[in-house]
């Protein structure tokens, strides 16, 4: 056949050949460079698309789950620098299942924590609802008495409605630091992020965790709001060195206003040292003896409800956690400065490009399926541990899912590349087909031979112009059908068209493509006949023969003359003879050989036409008439 000016070679989804000892590196490059450049072009385009989709938030759900996986892979930890005092089921039952919780009981717990030498208390229980004046007074007194230079060491929950009664006294409210406990849920109902500072009608409000650490650092409410509302929006809070305890703040903590920060969860429930409130409340009695060496001394203590009726449980990457445990994770993240830092889109894009370049090489040397599987496996086997190591050591989040997405989409791109209309678009960027890269080889193909049995006799009765018109329109229509089905025209001589499916590039389903193309060719001729009849021209009949077998594919011609890609072998002659058999059977349908029928299988219904001895070939060939074809 003549060289394809548009570079429209047959479909390639399977059967790529590896570099063989018969080909030098230069020869291999000439044979494969177009494919490689196509894959690289598609791969870079895919990387740009994946990066853009990530930046626009379309991949947030998948990225969130990949980060969840990193957190779940961590080894279980046991943290005692932040202690939780849990008002659990037993305590709730002992209090008569009463809500709001007994303020007198909370006052005893606070006094017990104070007497144990805690540095600061975070009271994760809303106090907006008033109870009895006596109990509210007892709690207000306990909060105000645990103080340092007139500033209470108890941090309370900021609510829209200020407490009333004794807990709402201005002198108490002015001595207490407050923080917001609300955290947004993602679309799947999981809490993964928090705002450290948000703006409300009353001004800037810190999160509960930030307020606890700020109070531990000696800031009051006004000082905290000034620090986070200043130009630099930075404040000094204590630093926790795991294994070494609490230290004075070093570098100021940069806080971004109303910016959601991913929570670096340390572990599942019970990761933080948790004590039942029933063991601490008795220490609030004056006669109780408190050991000097106790787990609360010098530590942050959070008091919160963990009984079921509190409804203070939320879904996190580690499953259900109580609200007080989530705040403990936030405090630990801030105190240890273990914020999750994205690596940035540029690095992610660079890694995607690097991977798709390697994937392009593999997909060129190997079959698309094998290449895609190897690339995906490599992205997971290498990318996941590397990303996890970076996350665990430096708290940098390098999303290994983006290269996986890019590689998977590149695998789909292989199929697109094998579609003629898409190849024409890509050809604009990677250049015209280099036919010198087509190597000679033996391979299995399916050959379609179409002929017009009556055309020679009819042409004697037709005007020369009409012959040229019909033959030209017939050749164009058949060529379009063949190319659109992934075939290549081997030769077109007058009223005979020979097409090959499965070469120069392999396709595992070339017999199916050949049979589908034959059905489409008959349909195309039917449309032509309707138009010709309306124009007063003669109608034509077409017979098609299809055979699947092995041929030698070769580029014929020299460097100074025109060349063409040809298929040679006895199986080509078989296809020609099968098409001729249609005349003997007096049919204008499609005949297929046994090898094609077996390859296509139950996708088509056929009628057995028996075996025929092929002259000059010696072997008997069984042929079948195509009756119908599944969509």
C-alpha cells in the first residue's frame, strides 16, 4: 500500500514487540519513536489535567482518603503529655443521667486537677445553660481559684450565648480564655480539618485547642486576639518535645485566619492517657491526699464527656472519636508543630511527568496491559512507602495518588491513541508518520478482500465519466470504512480492495475488527447505491472474503523511490480465493474462513458453506457465510 499521509496506522492495544537482538538501538528508536512521542505527549497532557483537577478540588475526596491511609499506617502511640479526664458512662450513671452535668461535680474535678499540679485545664463542656445558683457558683469559684496573676488557668468553650448567673459574671468572663469547639465535616461526614482562628461578630475567635496552648503560654483573651489579628498573625505558645516534655516557645507560631488546617491525627481512641473523672473528683475534697508524682502534674488536662448520651462523638480517619479526643489531637499537632504541609503543585506535577515518561517507555516496549500494570504497581509499591516516609519524618504530604491517577489515565490514553481521529490530532504535535520505522516481520493478521463482480462487464456499457465517478466514490467510501475500523489498505486496484487488520501494528482483536469492517462496507455500498439510483447510475454488488493467517510484513522500495508497506504470503492468496468463491456460491455476502470464525467466536452467526480445495495451495479451506454480527 502507499504510505499513509495522515499517519493513520491500525489500532494498537496489544502485541507491542520488545527490542530484539536483530534490531540495533538506532533501529529500535526509529521503529518506536513515534509511539513514544505520542505517549509522552498524552502523558504530559494528562499530568497537566490531573494537576489542574487537584488544584480545583475535584480530587479532594480521593486525596483525603490517601492521607487517611497514611495516618492509619502509623504505629500505635501512647501520649501522656496531654491527659484526658473523661466523664464516662459510669460517672454519668452515678450522677443520675442528669444533663447538664452537675456543676458541683465539675467543680470537684477541676479542684482535683488543680491540686494534682496540672499546668492548664481545657473544659470541653458548654456552660451556657444555667443550673442551680449554688452549683453554678461552686463551678465559677473553682474556675476563678485556679488562677495565675488573676487569670484563670481553666479554658472554657466559646458559645454564641454567654453564660448567665454566676458563670456569666463579667469579672469571671474577663479572667477566662475561651475557644471554639466547632469543626467542619467533609462531604463524607468525616472530620479532617479545623480552623485555628475564625472571624465572628464579636471579633476573632481562636479554636479551643489554640486557646488552651495560648493560656499555657500566659496569654489572656485580649492578648490572644491581638496576636492572631496582627499583621504577622503569629503568637508564641509552648512547644512539646516528645520524650523531653514541655518547653518555652521558640519561633512564633504563624496562624492563618479562617484557613482550614488538616488535623494530623496521632492515633485511634485511647491514644492519649485517659483517666475516669471518678478517680479525680475525690481529690477535690480538702482532706484527700494527692501524690506529688502523679500523671497530671505539669501537663495539659482536658475535661470532656465521653458517655454516649453526650452525642459528642464524630467520625475521623481513625474511626469514632469523642470531641475531647479530637481537641487533644489538635493541641498535640500545634504543640509539636507537626502540621501537615502539602508539597506543592509544582513538585506533584514534576513527579507525574517523571512517571509518565517512564510509563511511556514501558508502554512502548511492552503491551499496554503489561506496561500499565507494571507502572501502577510501581507507583503504589514505590510511591506509597516513599510518600509515607516523607509524611512521617517531615509531616510533608506528597500525594502518591496523583501519579497513580496520571498513569491510569495514560493507560486509557493508549486506547485513544489507537483511534484514527485521535491519532490525527496527536500527529499535529509529534510530526508525520516515519515509515522507515516499520520493521519487516512475520505476524498474524486478518485480510479483507472486497470485489465488484459485475463492474467489469457493466463498465463496458457505461460512460467513461460515470465509471470514474462510481469507482472513485466506491474507493473513497471503502477506504474511510477500513481506516475507521483500524485497518490499512494494502492495495486498491480498480474494483478490488485488499485491506489488512493487525499490521503494521498489532491488535489482539484484529479478526473482530475485520468482520465489523466488512459489515460496515456493505452498509456503505447500500448508501452509495441509493444515491446512484437517484442520479440514474447503475447499482453495484460487492463480495467480501476474510481470512486470518500469518503473513510477512515488509517495507518495499528503496530510499530514492516511492515505497509501500506490503503483506506477502500464501494466506494473502487464501483471502483472495475466498472472495472469488462468493461468485461460485452466487452470493453477495461476506465469506470467512475457519480461522477467522474461530477467532471471532460467538460474536457472529454464520452458515457453513463447506470445504473447498484451493488450487495451487493444496489444503482444503472451510468457509462460512456471515449471517449476522453482534453489535
